[in-house]
C-alpha cells in the first residue's frame, strides 16, 4: 500500500470533520445569540445616534447581533416576543409603555429623566429597583464644577426655576455653599414671568445657569434668555449643545452616542452593578463641554479648549 | 330606591374622583421634563451691531445711550438725548426744530450725520439733515442709541461724515402688554403715548400711538423789540413693528410708520415772514429678512421706503409795506404793480433702498462682513428747485469690512466702501484700525479713515426764489446753486484707549483725534448776485433795495482741521447708581466762507466749540424713588449766533406697583440754569416743568 492512498482515505474524513465543526460552531452561535430590542421614537435623530453608539460596541454585536428597533407606536407587538429578550428603552414614553407590559428579563431604561422616576414612585413602582436606569440629565453638581473651572472669577450664580427644575433647589443651596458661590434664585410658574424674573435677577449675578426646564428654556424664550444675559454681560451656562449654538456661553451635555455606549456597558455588566450613585439609577459617565468662543470674546472671557475644560471637570468631579 | 340612589352617588363620586385624577395627571404631565428637550434645536440669536463685536474691539469711539439713561434724562424729544454724547451739540432752531451735530460746524440743517432707525436711513435727501420733529418714532419705543463718533463712511456710506447715530427700537416681545404715558408741561406741552405689544403664533408685534402738541418757545425781546416767533406744533404718530420667526433660524422684520404734523413758523404780525404752518405727512415701510446659518454666518436682505410731503407756503405783505414806501412808488422802483410775494418751501421727498449683507467667519481669527446697496432718492419741490420735474439721485454701494486677529493681543480692522451716485460719481472710503490689548479689558487703538459726503439735492440744485403773486415773475432769489459740486471729504486719525473694569461696572473710551475736512460746502451770501436775474429789478444799490440782489449760494469753499481730546465714561458703582460723563476739547483751524463779492468769512474755530461737557447721574432707591441730574455745557460756538450753553435738568420720580401692573410718576424740571439761547439769539430756551405719568399692564 502507498502513502498517497492513505492520504486519500483520510482527506474526506478530515474534510467532513472540519465542515461539521464549522457547522456546529455556526449553529452554536446562532443558538446562543440573545435578542436585543431597542424601543423608542425611531424618527428622532437622537434615537439613531444612540443606536449607533450602542451598536458600536463589539461585545454587544457579538452577544446580540444587530438590535431590533421597535417604534413606540408598535410596542404592543412586543407582548408576543419571548420573555428572554433584552430590552433597551429610549426616553420616558418608551419606559412607561414597557412598564405597562410588565415584561421581565433584562431591561435598561436609557435617556429617562429624574421627573419620570418620580412619576413611577408616585405610582408605587420602583422602576430602578428591578431595572437599570440611565438618566439623560447631568448631575447638577457637574454644572457647578464646570462653572468653577471655566469661570473662576465669577462667584455670583443665578438660577430661574420652573416647575420642572424647582426640585433641584435644595441641592443647589448645599452645592453653592460647598463651591463658594453666592446663589440668587427666582421661581416662575408661567412663562410670561420669565422676563421679569430675569430683569430682577441678572443685575445681581455673573453667571446664569439654565437647568433643563421647558418653561424656562424653549424656542420662544431662547431669544429673551440669550439677549438679556448678553446685554447684562452675564455668562449663560446650559445643558445642550443647541443652547451653545444658539448663543449660550457654555453647556455640559452628553451626546446620544455617548449614552448609547454607556448603555452598552450596562448591558454587558448584566445590570447587577447598576448603582453608581447609590440611588438605583445612574447619571451619564461621559459628557462633552461645548463653548461658544464668539460669545466668550464678546463677554471678555478667556476660555481654554473644550477638551481641556472637559478634562478639568472630569478630574475635579472625580475628587 | 335607596340602593339606586347610593349607586348614583357612588358613580358620581367615582366620576368626580376620576375627573380630578385626570386633571391632576394632565397637570403632572405638563410638569414632566421630556428627554427631547436635551436634543431640540433652538433658534440662533444674533446680537447687536452690523458685525457683533466686543465693546473693546470696535474700531471707533462708540457711545451707547441705553434705556435707563433715556428714562433718567427726563427728555421728551429724541435729539435732546444726544447731549449725552461726548463732542455733540444740540441746538433748538426753534421750539419745534433741532440741529444736532458733532464737533460743531453746522447750521439749521445739520447734514453731516448718518442717522439710522433699525437700519433704515432717515436723513432727508432734500436737505441732507434729519427732520427730528416729524420722525415717526416714540421715545418710549427706543431700546438704545449707539453713536459712532467719527467718520464711518466705510460701513454706512455717504452722510456718515462726522458720525453715525444708530437708533435701535425695542423688540416687540420685550414690550408685551399695554403701556400708556401722559405728559403735561409748561407752554401747553401735552404728550400722550399708547402702546400695545402682543403675540400671534410666531409673530410678535407692537403698535404705538403718539399725540403731542405745544406752543414752542416763549416770546422774547430782541433789541428792544418783542419777537413773537411762531413755533408751535401738533403731531400724531403711529408705528407698527412685527417680528416673525419664519423658521428655526429665519427672521422676518416688518415696520410701518406714519406721522401727520402741523409745525408753525414765521413771526406774528410780521410783513416779511408772517406766521404760517408747515403741514407734514410722512410714512415709511420696511421689510428685513435675516437668515442665520450659524453663530458664525448670517445673511440679511432689507428693503425700505421713506416718503415725506411738506406743504409750506406763505405770502408776504405787499411790496410797499416791505419797502416802507408809498404804493404808487413801487412800479417806479421795481417795475411791477404793488402786490404780495409768494414764498414756497413745499417739498416731496422719497427714498427707495435695497440692501444685502453677509456676515461670516472665515477662520477662527478672521471675520468678515460684505454687502451691496442700491438706493433711489427723488425730490420734487417747485419752491426750492423752481422745477416741477423731480430731481433723482441713484446710488450704488459695495462694502466690506474685516476683523482679523493675527495674535491674541492684536486686532486689525480694515474695510472699504465704494460708492457711486449720480451727483459725484464714484468715491472710495477706506478704514484701517489696529488695536493692541494691554490686558483682557483694555486696548490701545490707532485708526485712520476717510469718508465723503455727497451734496444734498438742495445743495446741488437749489433755485429757491420768491415770486410776485400776480405774474409769478421773480421777486427775490433766496438760494441758488450752479451745480457740479464736489463731495465733501474728511480724513480722520485717532489714538484711543478703551477699556472696562472686570465687573463691567466701568467703561471708558478716551481718544486723541485729528480730522481734516476739505471741500466743505459753504453757504455764503453772494452780495452781488446776478446769475438768475432777468427781471426789471434794479440792483443798483443807489436806487434798488440791496437785499434783492443777494442770494445764498453753495460752493465747495470752506475747510477745517479739528483736533482734540475726547472722553466718554460710564459707571455703575452699584446697580442703583449710574453715572455717564462725556467731555470733548477741540481746537479748530481753517476758514468758513460766508460772503462773496467780496469774499469774506470767519475762522473755523468760531464754529467748533472748544469744550463740550455732559454729566448724567441717576439713582434708583429700593423704595421706588428715582432721582437724576443732568448737566450740559457747550462753550462758545456759532450756529446763527454765537452761543454758549450751561444748563441743568432734574428728574424726580416714584415707581409704584399695583395688582394689575406697574408705573411711575415723574416731575421733570428742564433748563433750570436759567434762560439761554443755543442757536439764534432771540429764540430763547427758558426753564420749564413737566409732569409725567406712565403705567403698564
């Protein structure tokens, strides 16, 4: 008998074995891939950006493959989905709708607001007790850290509270004291009161912090806020990049992509380690600092590069 | 039955509770912050000037009169505010007319200033001056006035010769609600303002009505003769401004305004210029579209139309009364029957203007504004021009201005305007300015600029004459221009120091300046004027009336060099206390021709006050009481007469609030330093008291 004959007998077997192993591996991967469903308002740009940030994570792709996106309007169909699906909701409405379906399994509620958490609590539903919650808001302390880092010579801080932001008042008092800022506050219960509040407040402050509040900051009030602070040479600090584009001096904000990446980390940690602040929900880890340098120049304020300031805020916040 | 009633009660209770719960949930939902708020776009807000700049970066001296200063001054007329600007002089030509000028060198038609209201140029094409009395604009609608002291032809074109006054009115959203004001004062002064500001969807609007009247100055005595000049006025004004946000970054601004006025002039019981009334009807329309691409780029397109129609004519007494001779001698002297003489000042002036502007940031260190403008001016005045067909002037402009930061401590401003019009063809106005930052709040500035002033229609085409009423033949030539005048020219150098405190409670602008003014259009009286005469009037001084053969003519014959020092300081040591100080020291050389045949004149220094000073101090107590003092001084200068002014205004006011709104009552005492004249020596300004009451809901 010759060697070529031996080889000829073994090759088909090895080939079959290799093919079988490959097939087995493929079937295994298909069999262990979990379903990830992302629910929200799919028409919104922030939804798509969030999804991109979430999907960018290689481990997420390996574990879940391509996420399934479900619009809020079609959420009822989820009742027929298997209970083991992993669900990510984007925004308050999606969180509420999923909560009403009483789904079990791994759920991460992303881009929720603190106000929505309060709503659940009022209904005796501790949503953060059983699911991970990633808030869209920055911790208010981060704004003060940024103000101290960017505007060290300005110690008079003003805030106009509306009904959605007045909840932060007690914490603001404490933080202002900690950071050596004198605080001047006004409350409004109607949008028409904003102008009077600004007229009274702005002469007394160096910085106006605009907290997320749809009565205080919206497309109607933006002009008043930005022009009045400009005319009083008061620095306006906000919570979104669009505020800076509109004319605010500076903003601290997290992009949807950054929030998507952080959600990916939550999913991979399997939610058991969800507590960052000890309250059952977590704030964004990553954020950007946006600066309007033209406004800074007009106000006579010299500010460093955005990346430098962001680093300074991160370091001071970690202390 | 009991169970049925119970069931109904239970159902009613449940419905009530359910309804209340629904309302409560709706209220809570309204208070619930939505995540979309963090990602919504907001409209980009643009800031003040043509190229928004830090106060320290502006390549010219700027004085800002803000709303607080306007209220503290206690004035009732817009030109009186300009006394607060360093280097400005404001004269009362009569009780119903003003002449406002910078560094003197003016007459009753101050025509070397560009004046804008929300970007609309309001100087009259016929005289080149501003008809302040007939301006459809209420003082209460002004947000602030930015005055650029010095030539600014590079940015605002012809007529921006010695300076630019930029009046910015209040945005409708800022004055929402109802506002009413009433003023009463001496000399039958009555003024009422009613304004409503509202909103319809994305449209903010304000409608303002003003009605005013007064008797003008008191009668005075000149050379032992009582002078009873008629300078009363009545005016009704209406303005409408609408601001519409057409898209997230598109703004449409619409303005309409109209004024109907009757302004008295002439002298009671006078044979030459009897008392008469000039009726004025003027209106304007303005449309502006602004598109903001980003905080670094925006476009603006503006169109406006100004229209002014003044009907003003009178007849003198008969020639025999004018000459003081027996009527039968008039044909002997003048070759015409004894008759009255017609004098006509009626004028219709119109302006159409289209302007485009593009502002952008090319690099982090370079910003640019460029634009183009086309304008059509038209004047019809048989009285001033002795022609029925209109005089037209077409103007075209291209302009550009850049701000470049080659290094953190240096700033270069450079620009040029090319302007062509039918009167003087093409001129180029450049500017170059270099600023060196001594620190973040202080800069040293050196600048050079050139500007031109195109002759006004009256200067280029004047043919103003009095005519005999019977056959319309020429009685006397008042004004005459042979045409072909050159543009006036100014070159200016400045060395300035501008700065502010860290808290922005102190702002100062100091400068040394030198201005060279050439080819100034003089208005000398030609003592032997024959050019227009073809009538049988005998100009021989032995037989004729000397005044018949004289006329005011227009010639590029005067010149001046003005140099000096200027300071504008504004302080707010605390929020309740405001201090504004303006000071100018100027020295002039040169020559102003005021006679021809033979030629004669006066040195330029007579027309430029050596010292101009203003001080406004206002205090607002927490109790609501407000007090302010305004001090104004102008050293010797010549308008029609040599004048020197020191005067003071006081204002005492009390603010109050009620459940419906808030208001104030104020007592204003003006010119309490005593009588003075600031234009002609028999038009005297006297102390006066005013009471003002305003309320807004």
